[in-house]
């Protein structure tokens, strides 16, 4: 699995307005999201560490009760077990990485989308 073409992965919409292409390596799950303004992810926590990298647009990210606006180039690091929520202020794109593998959100076979 050294190379993956994320454009070859079928998009899924785990929540309204959050379309993503997902794959997992041996230890991490990657989500390449396109999001529409106003879409939100409810406050929740999970055992995975999660890292959000905003590529385009603006996301309002709340981690452990602290809210910040994240724009292009911003990264939000969510420790395991920490309550967090996200709301898209504009249309945008982000890459989200979970460690360890988070099969509930992505979990696509490493062989999918091979380049």
C-alpha cells in the first residue's frame, strides 16, 4: 500500500454536508473531506487521537470547551477521549487523521484506490 489515489476512492457522506473519501493504513485512518457551509459534527468523544488539517474555507472547531476558527493551514489536535465538535463556517476542504484506525468512520481497505 505505498501509494493511494484518493480520487479513485468512492465518496461517502457520514453526516449531512460532510462528503469524504477514506482509507486506512496499518495504524491510522485518513478522511479527505469536502464540506458545505453550515454542516456540523455534534459534540462527541472517542478513543482515537484526531488531527484536523484545514485546506480551504473556515471551520469552527471546539475542543474541550475551547472554540477557535480554523482556516487554511490551521491544524487542530484532539487528544483521545476529549469532547469536540466542528461546524463549517464556509464551504471547505480538510484532511482528518485518526490514530489508531477508526473503522467506524473510514476503515476502507488499504488496497482500495491503489495508484
